[in-house]
C-alpha cells in the first residue's frame, strides 16, 4: 500500500484548498471524496475578495458577481445602504463551481482524487494513519485532514473542536431571473426571521435566496411563511420553491483544532461566523494555514501541528468570540439591534469593512454590545 503524506477527507472548499497548497509544495496528497460528482451546495456563496491573498492563481473565473452595494431592510422597509469600498470587496460564487475549480487546481498540482470513498474508520497504528471506506478500500498517510463539513462525525471521535457544538438552521434556494435585485447589489433582511435574517445574493441570471436562524433554532424554520412575504418584495412570484435545508456548525468558543498528525478545517472545525454566517472565508483560510503547518511538520521544521490552532485562534477566533457576543445580543433584541447597530450613521461603513475583511468584530464589538445592552435597559 502506498504511503501518502496527507489524506484529506472531504472535497469541499477547505479540503481542496489544503490539497492544492500541499500538492503545490510537492507533497503526496490523496483527497477522499464521498460523492462521485459535484452537486449543488447549500451555500449562499458570499465571500470577501480578500481570500485572493491565499492563492497564487486568479479566482475571478468563478466569480458570478462582484458586490459593491449591500442593502439592509427591517421587515421589508426602513432601508439602509452600505457602499462597499475598493474594486471588488465582496464576491458571490456558486459553491459547486468554487469547489470544482479548486479541485482541478489541486489535481493539476499532483493531488490524487479518489471518489465514492465513504469513510467509516480512521485509526492510527504507530505513526501511520489508516483510513477505511465502507467498501473496504484503505488509504495510509502520515497525517489526516478532516474537511467533510458540518455533518462530520470525526471531531467528536478525536475530541477536537468545540466541546458543545452550536448550529445555525439554514434554508437556501436558487431562483431563475434577477427580480428587482439591482446589479452588483446584495440584500440582507432582518425582522422577518426570528433569531436570524434572510439574504438575496445575485448569481448572473439567478438569485440565491436564503434564511438562517442562530438562536433557539431547535425547531424548523417557517420558510413558506417567510418566502410569502420576501419573494414579492424581491420581484418574484410567490410559488412553491424547492430548496435545501441544513444545519451549519458555527463558531462556539476557542477549541483545539489539531492533535498529533490530524487537523480540522472549514465547517468540520466549526469556524463559520456566528453572526452573519460567513463560512467560505474561514474555510479557505483554514485550508491555507493547515497546508502551511503540515508542510513544515512533514519537513521536520516543527515538532507538532499546534501552530495551526494558535494561528486560527489569532486570525479568526478572536474576532468570532466578539461576533458571538454581538449575535447573542442582536438576535435577542433584533429591532433595537437594527436601529442601533445598522441604522447609525457610521454603521454602513463599518458593515462594509467587516464584509470586505478590512475590519474584525473585535474592532467594534465593545461599543456595539454596550450600546445595545444600555438601550434595552431603558426600554
């Protein structure tokens, strides 16, 4: 049996990013994907253009729309508009196109793709990891990357990630046409959705419409009721739509993302933004950082993989700790949150900077939380 440097479980955005960077550094990489073909992904597809910094090739070929303006509404009115600075601060992509694009880059760099590989066992013998598929196939590697998304069972198996997982409930659908959504414009709607928001992102000749809830989300989302109000406001007829529902792991506290020879990336690592549900930027960031530390480790430049958890905490987790606090206050008092967190004169600029990756929640959180709490005490 051939020994791989790294076996990556999952061919989504984080897994393919890790695979490309490691293969591009000359490492022997095996990417294990459960599905045979690329399928429609339940994802809004929004990401900061700052992700380009993590790739030596242009991502523009798979960008469907460059967002330069974001509209916010409360119960379909009381609009606030944020002008995004820069040439291309926020991108919308079809998630399956992004995954396929990055996968092809990884394969061209030398990564081996094995499909229909449904992993049922991961175990370590001496210093070698052995991965077993449902059909009995086995792969051996010096290191393992867990990149199989929010439904991954492996973080719990290896006691990695948050001790207590927190999920956002989501629903996403694509509708042909543009409706009333303007060019280079995205929409966020607060007020219609309890403990969350709805969004509308343009995709050339389609619009991705989604709903997400972040607190007390044990019950299913009343999607039909929300869509009955939201669709006409977006210029679409109210009709039966077939979308995808899911549970998305969101950031829920600092946690260990690695052990000896094993790393979590992307949604499997519970990195999704707990306030705005941004998942692609941390997925790509984690893939890039995981590949870097694994390369050092394989070359004997570092003794362990602990630097990965440390840099993800510093570059992402510290901001998300504040994002979680904002989310807990904002979604408990959404009307006040919209008034004081979105409608303030400086808010559009701050929102634009967060969406574009220029500013973190940590930069603004204390002021926002204090303002929201103080205002609610005097209601």
